[in-house]
């Protein structure tokens, strides 16, 4: 008999030994376990602005860590080598929560303020985020989560007490677009609204030509964000061909700036990205 994973909106029904769509969670002995726990594929000391966070400790560095797996299927994923693969393919090194927290503390003298869980979707392995974040907080350091925001609120409540800042992808503002990516807009909206109550939140929307680049969509998105707070920072970023969209055109720079102006009618802190 299968068991249903409760982490996200997919509710994968997993037979014994079977992995979920995310490739990171597995039915092991009748329980859904975090199979990518501590399996680190990427580790780098980054400027915090790369997360991107512009209004949370600007000018500081943060130790950024990723594993493998994701519960969305974005055709433009820039980290598809790790997000769209599993442990049978990914090249990983094991780091316990204590080992990662120690590495973060050791990097203080290089300007590090903590740990950012990023690169793949961290919440498909939320147990590792929770366990590590507790230890990072005990070191007097900060925790940052870079996420697509598609986890259920019960999962969010497990980690929220230990997370200081988030950048959440708001990939568009139409349900049909989210379905195309394998997601659920309402789940993301609820995740954003709850996170904002107890955490510094910044949002990112990647503008993909012909997909989510209408002025009306962006206006609706900005109006909704402002209904929570018009001070929430929004990053509007330029798409470049990646993964399964290598034949697509990059977003026109002027289009990114035009949509940014649209959102500034409602939001105080709008930033553009990738427009070099």
C-alpha cells in the first residue's frame, strides 16, 4: 500500500521504495523520508545580493548551500543539473547540520552572516533546513531561504521560527501558467502571506517572453503584493535561454524596465535584474 507525501500540492502516492516527483523524498519502510538529507551538491560564499536580497544585510556575504531535487518542472530552470535530478545521478558530498553550521561560523571572518538554503528547492528536504537552521541560529547567525514557495503551510511552520529572510519566486500571476510549471498559484500566495508575518520577505518574478510578460498580469501581481504590504521588495528579472528553452529569445531589457514601472504604481521597492 502506498503512502501520501504531505510536503507539497502534488501529494505523491508512493509505493515502497518509490521516490516522489521531486526525486528527493521516498517511501522507506512505510514512511516518507527526506532522501537528500545532508547531500550537498553546491556550496559557495556569495554576496547576499545574489539570492537576491537587496534589503537584508546589504553588502554582506552568506554561505549558500544546495542539494538536489525540485517539485516544479520549469522549462527555463538555470540549475537544472541539480534540481531536475536525483541521488542516483547527482554528485554530492554529505554534510551534517553540525558540519554545515561550523563551516558558516568559520567563515565569519570573510563577512559571512549565516547560511542560505538555495540552488535547488530547499523545502523538498525541509528537515535538513530545519535541523541546520537551528544550529546556525545557535551560533548567532542568520538563515535565508530561497524557495519556490510551493510547500504546504504545515511544512512552513516547521521552519519559520528559524528563518530570518526569504526570497520567494512568484513566477507569474495566472493559475494556468503555474499549472504549466507544475505548480499552484494559490499555494504560493498563501505561503508568501504567512511568511511575511514572521520573516523578511523579498519576491522574484522572472519575465519569460510570451509567458508572463503582460502588463495586466504584472499589475495584478503588484496590486496583490501591495495588499499584504507595499514595502515588500519585488525583483523583476530578465530571462535568458536555459534548459529546455535554449531556442527562446532573451527578454528585451526595455520590457523588464517597462514592467518594473508598472509595478511601481503599487510597490515602493522594485528592483530589476540581469539587465546588463
